């Protein structure tokens, strides 16, 4: 069965610090990978997704993620975080042709101004 | 972008009553919608996949007779929590799938509190 593991449940950073959130998945075949963000009081939004091609994916708001197949990882990065990046971040996976999506436990990011 | 709404945004009910939650895709049609449950400080747990015009597919451990799903049109899916109990209190989130993009658009969620 597919599973998604996010290493950090809570992260606290100061503004301008660099961010990397870990995500590992468990699945033997080809996967589609996603990062979603949930800002306080708002609904889930897609940050970026990887289906195929260049393993370095750029998303909205300066976020990017790198798919490393050998490590079953899809870590999210941002070079310089802002206070407005305070939110909860979810890594997710589904298989091509199937739309059932499995979510990680989420990482709560708090950025200090 | 695609917008998904949920109604109500929050509901408080007495134990033993039934509650209906609506999920609507406002500017697109969705043959497939998903219902999730989110516990405090936990991730989204997929409850069921709702397909327009057919029976929903429930995940293991989810009681289909308790969580009734009806996807009667291409823009509306409903989740009815029947004979609700306090342990059903949770945050329920729906999403609508745009299959051509393999992208889900999420509703804002419904907070259910059963007294």
C-alpha cells in the first residue's frame, strides 16, 4: 500500500531563512507527487506537482521540489521564507491513471517576523 | 482557478441526528469527488470516492451505512452523517477532480460537532 512520510511535524524559522521539508513515499511503481499548502483558516491549495520529466519542479510563491527516485523522496524547498509562508504543508502521492491520493501527516511551518 | 464550495461551513448537532454536507464545484464539472476527514493535528484521511451517477467507493474501515454519499450531478456531491455520535465530530473536506490535469480542488471544509 502507498504511504507518505513527512519527517518534521513542526518547523519554526525566522524570515529569510531557507526551508526544506522532507517527504518520502512508499510505492513500487510510477507515482505522481504533490505538495499542498493550507494557510490558517483557508482551504488546501496546490503548491506544485510532479508527473514526469525534469525532477526539479517549480511551483507558486517561490517554492520548488526535487524528485529523487532512488530515495523515494520529494522534498520541498524555498530559499528565503516569509512570514506569510506560515501554514501547514502536505505532501501527497497518487499513481498515474488512479486518482486516489494519499496524504502525509503534514508539517506546520511557523515563520517568525 | 477552479472553485469548490462546501455547505455548511460548521454545524453543531445533537447525538442521534443526521447531518448533510454539500460539496459543489462552482465553475467546472466533476465526475469524481473525494471526501476526507481531518482530525486535529493529523492529515487528511480519505473516506470515499464519489462518482457521478454511481455508488461511492469507500475506504477500508469507513462505514458506508453511516456516511452516505450521493453524487447526483456533475457539480454536487453530498455526505450525510447518519445517527451522528460525538466521535463523528471532525473536520470534513471534499475535493473535486479535474481528471485531465490529475488535480484536485479542495473545498474549505465543514466542521461538525456532535453534542
